[in-house]
């Protein structure tokens, strides 16, 4: 429904430009046209609401009013169609961030131009000044007369030129009294110097914002004023607005708690009365100021009561009011429709003839003293009390009750009011949502369990696949190693066995040659020349050394073959007691080529610290596989240090230490002084296919297989201790005796 107040006849922009207080005022000042749209709004209004004027131009004035306040606001503005002068009302107005601010409005419409001139102030704990009807004025001076702040113009000689009515209301001086003297005569002596300095700044063209001083009242008291001022556009006078901050100053300086509590109570009482009906508030205001005209006031109250009933009937919440004796004297339409109450007053003894009351569980009855209205009649404030109302006719309803006692101006309790917000449907929806949420939670949990089971199955399949692949590889490798070792062993044994005979034969030949040289010191010329050609003396000294080197080489080959056969373990039982040090030595022999010094790179130093260990029952081939995987990983880490300047002086070292723990466990420590690992890498090193090596240089299976062999095959533990830059240590712990299969 659009608000059509009067037909727009002219644009107020020209008049606004003549009104410098429009932009100086801290209050919201606006002009509304006949279509109910904003035609002008000052900067303070944009700041209070958060909307720029361009957005407000696209909105109707009523669009921003809270839905619960639109009816009363529309009714108030409709009064301006008559010649009622000034109106005053309050409502809640929506800001750009979605919040609502409670604003106190005054508005006026002039007959010459059908525009509504309005001023609004945001309600706050600081008490407002008394609201009085504004005297008639020219259209462009409507804000000047409406404002509760002190508007004035001051000539350069320090005398007031014009004053709005708020001056007389605030200080008690008539305008002619204030104009008769310079303004400085009314300023507190202690504020003279600062006020004159501020006045000089204004004369120099500076603007004044938030300047405070004290002004003398007619009764001799002083009022604190907060000033905003500027030099007029014609540079003929100064425009100024003073805001009375006396109460705030007294609260800050003196802490007058009793005064603040009284003002707060009056404000709360005023807000309560205004929330029931703005027209009812007008009747209360007349009752306070015109107590002698009691008969007319009673008639006005009767009209307002009817208006209040009509207003309450439009509210969705159920409203019940009771007098001081407990009689239910007021019901709105919602309470009658929902709970089956009659139109007439109900005495306390008949309350339970119409309904039964239960606590929120719907089972426990509420005693008479626990009834929300009864508690409010006893002076208690009731806040959001959930109850179940079971009318004698109809279905039970769930409601939230809130209420409080009502007092007259002398502080005497005259009754109580309770508001019931029916939440039956919302409760039912909430229960349905909870049931749906519970079912969804159970379904999600079931799906998560199934997903976890699938994940566990997939991981187990991956581990099994990895083990099968590695077992097949190691089986093939073991067969290959065993075959190679066997094929090499036969010729090596042949060579090694004949070297002893060759050594004996060579010794005999050398002895015979010596005898010839002894008995025939002067050989023939051909023999002498041949001796010189072959360097017989060198052959006699070097040939034994050559045979000894061949013997050492053959022995080395035999040891390598034996290590390969021990590493493959194809000719031994799958699980048997073994010497674990022998397995470690064989592993080191196999990787000896990667440990020794090479051109341009220093070798890797191996430090063995073997403890006294008994023979350990294990799967030798698989344990050897786990150990060589860990040692190979350590060698890769040490080789990655090559070329790093900060570690160039550090000797790559591999330390292997064994010990017996409590005569039940054996621990193998394999430690390197490589680059170490960060926590993120350390957490994943035993995961299948995880590797930090470049593509093509690692499969990510070595440590994973080692972990499976130690933890699952030998019922042991494989742990890693590492910090970046501190190397890494792998600890293998397996029991001396494996559990029965």
C-alpha cells in the first residue's frame, strides 16, 4: 500500500540549499514527497541508516519501517492530511546492514507546499528533551523549529541574530534576553578562553566539530553544550548547533546514579506505553500535563482503549491483560481464537473453567502461583516461559509467555500484561527436523563405516599385492643369486684348489733355477741375453707375489659367493635360529661397492657396534631383505648430501648397533648422519608407494615392505627417529622366539 499524503507541487531542493543547518545537524533531517519517497536527506541521516541518498531515492519511506510499526506509522502520517501542525511518534527503521534502529520522529506539513519535513533522533540511554508542538514557520525553517538541539546564527560582533525555540526550553531565557548581550556573557567563566579561541577559528573559515562548553541558565545553573558550527556561505554570520549533553556530563563527572535510574525508569515506562499505542502515549502525556482535566482525559482514554483493542487484534501474538484484582480484562483476537477465551472479563476463580495449564513437558500441571499472569501480578517479570495451554475445547497449544506488571505514574501496580507467542507449529517442525537429522546422521555414520571398511579392505589388498610382488621378486632374485653363486663357486674352487700346487711347483722351479745359477754362473751367450730380456731377477721376486695376490682374490670371491648363498638362504628352513650379525655382515658385503670411496667422492664410513646376542629365531631371507632395504635407504640419504656446501666437511657415516633387551627382545639400530626428515615425511615413510626420490629412482616400497616383514611377519616393531639436519635412526625390535604359527 503506497502512502499518498498530499500532491507534490514544488521541489524543496532550492529551499534546502538556503538552510545551512540541514547538513550541520547530527539528527536525521529529511523531506518526503506526496508519494512517500525520500526527496532530500542530510549527511547525518545517511550515516545513521547506512544508505547513500541514491539508494534511498529508490525506496519508499515505509519500506524501511519495521513491519510491526508500519500500521502505526502510516496512521500517524495520515494525520498530516489535516491541519494538525506537528506530529511526534516513534518506530523502528531498518539500516543497510539489516539491523533496526529505534528513532523518535517529529514531522510537519506546510499548506503552501505539500511536502513533509521531518527530523529523527536515534533513541539512546541519554534522556531526550521534552517534546512540544512546533510553532508555525516558513517551509525552509521547519527543521530549525522542530529540532531539540539549539540552532542559532551569530554575528561577527558576538551577538545572536536568530535562535530556535530550543534555546528558551533549554536555558530559560527568552530570545530577546539572549540577543541583548554578547554570547560570551552566558558562557561559564572557566570556558571563556577556549570559547573565544574557537570563535576566532570560525571567523578564519575553520569548521567546529564536537566543541564543548557550559552555558548559564536563567535560574543560575549551567548546561553543558556540544557544538558544531561553520562560517555562513555569504560570510556575514556564523551558523551553529548546540546539543545539550548536561545529563551525560553529570553522569560522567558526578555519577548521579539515582538520577540516571529515575530517568531510565521513566524512559522504559515511556517505551512500554509507546509500544502499545502511539495514540495511547499521547493520552498519557495529556494525563501527566493536564491532570485537572480528568473528565476529558477519561474520554480520550476510552477512545485510545478502543484503538488499542483494534491494534492488538492485528497482532499475531496472544495478549492477556489483568487488573490488580486478577480479573482478565483484555484479550486480543489471537488469544480468543487459539485458546477459546470469551470476550468478557474472567475473574481469577473461573480461569481454569476455560483451560488447563502445564509446564513445557506437557505433563506437569502448573499451580496457580506459577501461572505467568499471576507471577506478573505479584510484581515479577516473566521472560520466555514455555507452557502448554490445553483449552477445554480444542487441541493443546505450546506457547512462550512473556510479561510484566503495569504501574501508574505514582508507582502503584494497576495490573499486568502477558504476551503468548504460539510455537506449536515451529515445535512440530523442529521435532520433524530433529528426527530427519537423526536419520541422516545414522545414514551418514553407516556410509562412513562402510567407506572405512572398504578403505581398510583396499589397504589390505594393496599390502597383500605389494608383499606378493616383492615376495615373487625376492624369490626370483634368490634363485638367480643362488644359481650365480653356484656357477661361480665351482670354477673358483678349482682355481683356489690348484693355486697351492702351482705355488709348490713354482717354488721347485725357482729352486732349480737357483741351483743352475750356482753351479753354472757363466751361461752361454744366448741364455745370458734371454735372462736380460725377461729380467729374470724381477720374475723371481715378483712371481710369488703374483701367486699370493691370486690366492687373496680367489679367497675374496669365495667369501662373496658364500655371502650371496647366505643372503638367499634357499637351502635353509624358512624359520630357524640364526646369527643376526652374520646376516648384517653379508648385507654390508653385498652393498660394499656403494660404500667404498670412488673418484671425486669420499666413501661411507661404517661403524659396527655389535652386542652379545644369542641366535635369533626368524625368517632369515625376509629379515635380510628388511635390513638391506633400510641400509640401502640410508645410503641413498647419505649420497644426497654430495654437493651441499654446509655438509661438505662432514664424513658420511653409517652406524649399526645391536643389543639385547630384557633377554626377550633384540634391537638393531641403523643410524646415518644424512639430511634427516621433517615430521610430514616421517609420518608417511612406511606407506606403500611413498617416496621422496625423483621419478625413476625409487618405487616407495622398500621401507613399506621392511615394515610389513618386521611388524607382521616377525611380531616386532620398526620405528624411525629423525629431525631435519640431524640424520635418521631406524630401530628394529624383534622377539628372540617367534610365537607358534
